C-alpha cells in the first residue's frame, strides 16, 4: 500500500491529496487489491484507508486544495513510513541479500567433492563422553572438553 501511495504522489507530482481521491486512485491500480477491498468486494473507501494508515500513525487532516479544504493527507506524513518500509526511489529494486558475498563467485567443477567425506573423518565431539562428564557437574556449571587434548575445564556459574 505504501508503495502504491508513493507512486500516486510521484505520478501526480503533488504534496497533498484528499482522502477520497487517494482511495479512488488506489482502487484504480489494476495490480493491487484496493479495487476489491474487504468482504463485500467494494473499492477501498476513505474511511478504510484511514484505518489502514493508522497503523503507521498517519492520520487524515484538513488540507487546502485551492479554495476547498477536504480531509486528506500530506506527503510529509508518509516520509517516515516510506523510509522505513520502502526502498529508495532511485533504486528500482532493493539489493538482494542472497546475491551479496564477500568472495568472488567460483565455478563448481566438482573437483574434490568426492574426497570431502574422506578429508573430514576426525571426530570433533564425542557425545557420549560429554554426557557422562556433565552428569556429575552442578546445573550452574558447564563442562567443556578440548577436542584436541581431551582435557576438561569448567566454566563459571551461569
């Protein structure tokens, strides 16, 4: 909804808009749900828009539009919500975290993948030994075991 509202403000190049006009503009967007809002399937009304925007602490108030003063919204009331929930307007798509990496991409040639199981045969933790070691410790103390030496140490009370 916020992206659609920002698009309406940007498309009309206005800094304020009456509530009824904003609701009607939202309902006209073909790819949005605002044209058939609620159980009745009617377009989004100004009152329902006000309830939805109330979640962002954006409330309609009297705005001057020429010689008229309808209830509506000013673009400035949306700036915090736009900044918090939408990407910057100069970036059409937000950067995807899945594509950000500190290493350069490497081709997967399959080399060495069959040797993986053979290389990682060292047991780092012995579950049974750790369970026995912990049976004699008080609840507030954790027994730690160095996997290379097998020496157990205790951490302080938790």
